[in-house]
C-alpha cells in the first residue's frame, strides 16, 4: 500500500513542479532559473514544517505527502532536511556533506552530458 501512495503522491508532486515552473517562468523573465528556485524553496519550507513536528508518524499521509509528493516536487527538500539533521550532530560533517553533494552532482551532470555526445 505504501508504494502505491508514494507513486500517486509522486505523480502529483512532479506535475505541480512542472506547472509552477512554467507559470513562474512565463511571468518572471530572468536568466536565473527562478521557477525551480522557488519550487525548491517552497518544498524545503513544507518539509521543514512537516518533519519539524516531532509528533510526525509514518502513516499513509506521510508516505503520500512527504516521500511521494515532496520527494518528486523537489529533491532539495530531502537534501536540506538531511543537512539540518547533520548540523544538529556535527557541523563539520554537515558542511562537508553540502560541498560534496553540490560538487558531485554538478560533476555527474557534466560527465553525463559529455558521455551522451
């Protein structure tokens, strides 16, 4: 049942990410990809609101909304939550994780693009 909830939530999150990005970029003209930036900030805020509550239980709404919807709406929400958790236990490790995640994902994208040529 949980996998179905994740899949359905993920579908809605991906569709909403696409629509918001298109609408934002249609009305705000800039060279910065502002649509995805706004989506990532909103997603991170929402996951913070939800997971900041210590009473969160892993019921059906958790699998649908947190893992499915927010997971596909923005992967930055999961990354930012992990960083906040790491900051609570080890600031140096959290900073290392941030740098590693950003550099490795950009490098992987660059390598992927060049492999496809």
